[in-house]
C-alpha cells in the first residue's frame, strides 16, 4: 500500500470530522486513492492518519531516491 495526500479548499476528515485542507489515504494507486476519498469519504486528516499508522504498527519506507539524498546519520536499513 502507498500513502497518498490530496489538497482541498476544505474537506471533512473521515476520522475526527474536522474541516481540513489536506486528506490522506492508503491505497494501491492514485486512482484508487481518489476513489476512496471522493466516493467513499475515507480520507483522513494528518493527525488521524498518523494515529492510524501508529496504532496498526505500519512501517514507513522511503523510496530509494529519497533515501540516498539523506545525510548518513538519518539513513536506516
């Protein structure tokens, strides 16, 4: 799964129901992500997506192109 973020003028978080300008969703691709947010209303605000990722013990892996540009002390694995 990949994490996708979308910017809105104003949208409602599917977790806390707060009005926010960015929503995030886990999906296989961008098309599925848009579908989940627009049709299923499953997008979460930054705080809710972080809470969900932490509570479900997800690991975040940086793409190789990002990883190689990090200073040595910030690289993992």
